[in-house]
C-alpha cells in the first residue's frame, strides 16, 4: 500500500531533521484520514438506520460495538458536509494584487484577507487542518491535495484553468464589466454594484471540482467583496448544499449584501448546477 510504503520510508530516513519534518507532515495526513473515517462510520450508521430500517441496537450488534458507543459516534463524529472540502489538509489561497504605492508591490486586498480568514474558520470548524498559500499573477499550478482557490480568472491562470473545466457557468468581460454567464441558456448575471455604486450588493461564482482524486473549491467574486459573500453563504448553507450535491462537481452563483467589510446577508442567485 502507498501509505504503508511512505510510512516505512519515513521510518528509515537516515537524516534526523528530514525524518522529523516528514513525520510531522505525515502525522497531519493520518489525523485527517482518521477524522474522515469517523465521518464515514457515522454516515454508514445513519444510512443503515434510515435506508435499511435497522435499529441502533441492531447496528451496534452488527458492528460489534455497544449501543452506547453508537450513540457516542452519532453525537461526536463530524457531519457529512465536511466532505464538501475533501478529506484534508486543505490549502486556502488568496491572490496577490499588484498595486503602486511608493513602489509597485504585491498586496493582499482587505476583502481577500478576510475571506481567507473566514474560510479558515469554516474549514477548521469541520475538523479539517488548513494551510495557506498565495496566488501570484502568473501562477498556473494548484497546490498538492485539497484546496480552496479564491481568485478570479483575470487575476491568475490557475483560476482561469479551473473555470475552463466548468461546463455550465463562466465569467466573461463585456462592455467594460464582468458577468457570470450560463453557457447553455446564455443568461447573464452582473453585480448590482456596477449599475449603481451606492448599491452594496455583489455576486460570486462558486465551483466544486474533483481533480485527480482531490477536491478543489473555486470562489471568484465579481469584486473582492463578492468572495467574502460567497464564504458567508457557505458558512450558513453548507449542510444544505452538500445534501443536494453530495460529492459531485457543481457550480453556483451567490448574491450578497454588505456594509463595508461586513456581509449583511447572502443567498443563492442561481444553481447549484451538477456537472
């Protein structure tokens, strides 16, 4: 088995520093897998009860554990929506935005920084470990493992490449503004803030990809605040979204209102569309 081979490789690494570093990294992966197995066991128990009509006493007997242990598993294991982000660890990335102050330098917009922080809280609340990475303007490659990419297609090739995979929704620029377009119907969605600057409402694109056995979530607001609004929506509706889509690839559009950097409300504007 690959995991066993990696385990033995770490054990036999002659360099103590490298061995310690590799052991730390592998320990995080093993802990994430253990948490995912706990989620899968809880889901299996509920499925056996719901779909097969088995009592929890019968399930406990079939699994070789006590009914009290079944109760404990049901109350303590992570919820099924955890799987929306994969099995972890989850790398969360926000873009550098090059701006000129006293000199041209890469900066992180306040909206993007807050989006990253709120995503981190959401993901860690699902018992998933997180890491952070920056999305440079020329970045094409995804990080290893599960990831969340907060970036529009104009900001980096990695985001444009992800959007190319979506058969339903795309982001296009027309007449000096960005739109989210439904590929089949031609229907377009625009940011209300582009029509009336005083309108504190924006929209965002959200997609869930499965690439080479890992999960990549892509979030792209028409403006930076839209990504924060999408995160607000996911925080409040993740269980519902996962119940509808399960672990399928999908995309959706979120509309959110805001006051400064505070999201005052968010809702589904279109979708979710299963691929």
